[in-house]
């Protein structure tokens, strides 16, 4: 039966993250945090809204993101702001704005959080999604992008993901790419009628994008056309060779994909994606994407700073974990004590007791909005706690709550000031017998 439509629902392409799903997010984030720290990437956070022009300038006016996917808003003060569609421009802006130019280089930054793109929602493609993102500012060296690829491979491995492959390409730089673009455009023009409608448009504005079109008819043409690797200048060629050498030294499996260009205007030299092996044919579900973008920072802050980075799609990683039946265990404290109360004075006493247990780092559970003792004991049973502390009016007066062992049914009065100690000892004893 179709669910009736509620008056208020999440916007198209956006989702609530419910507790079960949160466990996956926590797992991905905690491993990313740990590895970022180990590899020396400093965590920062930037606003979700940025000046719209920042993305037009850096992401590039001919990209899908800027042309079609930005959430743009005009504030009451008349400013044009955009919900960030990607992290790199924000981090580059922050680098200049916060004087990181004067920090020891390279400056290695890590961030994570939600991004927004007005795309057609489908499996693995949302309008609000999350990324873990790494950037290195101030290094020209090929090892800088290899370090980022390595870090992602390590994070995915730690999550239990094995069957992945790094697809890699070099798209040259301002020295060699213009000539290749010319050669490619000439070739594509000769075959224009066979291209899809989008690629016919791309041919005019951004011919490189034709290379990674998913349409079979376009792929057929592209496969017989000129490849950029044959047109790289000496510097780009040597740089790429070094990248591959490092990947080999690290034992990271990679595949050269001469048609990988990625969707953004700012890439130079290396571009890469990390893809599940089984999805290599369709190439719909890259878990990670990134590359080098030596010309980008100059567009934002005027200083010419080489840079590279990569972003992992948290939802894509989680979907893959689920597909592969990789479960995540939530680090939840499972309380072994239930505090049951009867009457208003007892409720107040329980509040104090709960705080004392929290300070003593002993997880407890309770249902303060329940008044019936039978009901509370039923809940305690369902939660399979080892002990219940019962406090009624009398126990408050006598300053001696009842401690009940739920397995044996034994119970006794414990002086209030000895309660925490008594519970600690009981739990310790319990643990010892369990281990025997
Ligand atoms: P990009 O920022 O486009 O380089 O993408 C980097 C990674 O982010 C991709 O490999 C995906 O894993 C993820 N990603 C990009 N766009 C979306 C989206 N609309 N929904 C979910 N994940 C996305």
C-alpha cells in the first residue's frame, strides 16, 4: 500500500539519518579522523554557505556544478550565497583568509560534512550528501597526491573494504593541454553527428568532458580518438611517471584510464578515482575522487600555490559497506543498572543518583516519565539489566535504596552513601564469574 503523503517531508534528494544509519557515519568519520591525524592532516571546518562567486571562479563556469547544480540564495541584505557544492574552494579560501600562506608548507588540511548539489536523485546520488576531504597546499611534488590516494586506500581498508581499484590519468597542464584540446576537438568535430546531444554541446564549451561521457555511442568514438597521455609535455609526463612509480612502491593496485577527466575545470596533471572492482564497467559509483589543481589557488588568492586533494563520498562508502555485508559495531554503553522510582520525592532522588552514576562512569538506564513500578520493572527486564535500584518514599526517608539482582531475584537495602561502591563491587564480581 502506498504511504499517504505527509504535509511535511524531507526535500527531494535529502534524507534523515536515523540511529541505525548514524552508526555507519560515526564509523567512517572516526576512522577518517584517526587517519587524518596520523598522516598529519589538520582538521578544519568552514561555513556551509559561501559567496556564490567563489564557486563560479574556482569550480569553473562551464562545470555541471556551477551551470546546473548550485543551491543559490539571496540574503535579506542582498548578498548572493551558495550552499557549498564541494569543499576545495572553501578550503582554498580559508587558506588565504587565515594566513596559512605563512604556515610551514605543505599545509595539509582535512574536513568533513554535508555538501549540496541540485542533481537528479538516484542510487548513490543525493542532493545533500557528505564527504571526507583532504587537501595539500604548497607542494608540487608527485608524492603529495600519492599520499592522498594512499590515505584513502588505508581508510577504506580499515573499514573492511577490499576489492577496490585506483583509476588514474594525467590531463596535463596549461603547457600541453591546449594543444591536446585542439587535436581532440578536431577529431570529435569529424564525428559530431554520432555524439549524444549533451556531448555536442560539450564539444563547444568543454570538449574534455566528452571523454568521460557514459553514453555507449560517445564512448565508441572516444576510444578511437587521440589520448592525452600521448600529448603530455615533458614535465607532466615525468610527474605522472613518478606518481605511478610511488603507487607501485606502495603496492596500491591502479589502472590507467585515459578517459578519466573528472567533472571540474581546475584539475591539472593527476586525476584519480577509487572504484569498487565490480563497478568498473559502469563507473557509476566512485567512492573517492580527486587530483592535482595547480592553477586553482591563483584564481582565489592571487598567489600561485600548487595543490592537490581528494574527496570520499560518505554515502557511497556506506552503501558499499552494506552491499558487502560489512557491519559496523556501535560503541554503545550497555547499561547493567536500571533505576526505578516511585513517587515524586523518589524521582528527585533518582535524578541525583543518575548524576552520581554518570560521574562514576557507570552506565545506567531509567524511565523517569513512568510512574508504575511494575511497568518500570518490565522495561528493566526487556533491557536485560543485571541490577535494578528501587527507590520509593520509604527508601528516600531511610536513605537506603533497594538493590535487586534481576537474575536471582535477591534484594537488599543499601545505605545511600555506599550505593555506588556496592554496585561497582557487584558488577566486578559479575564480570569475574562471567570470565571463569
Ligand atoms: P566530486 O566532489 O564530484 O569529486 O566527488 C567526490 C566523491 O563524492 C564521489 O566519488 C562520490 O563518492 C561523492 N559524491 C559526489 N556527488 C555526490 C552526490 N550527489 N551524492 C552522493 N555522493 C556524491
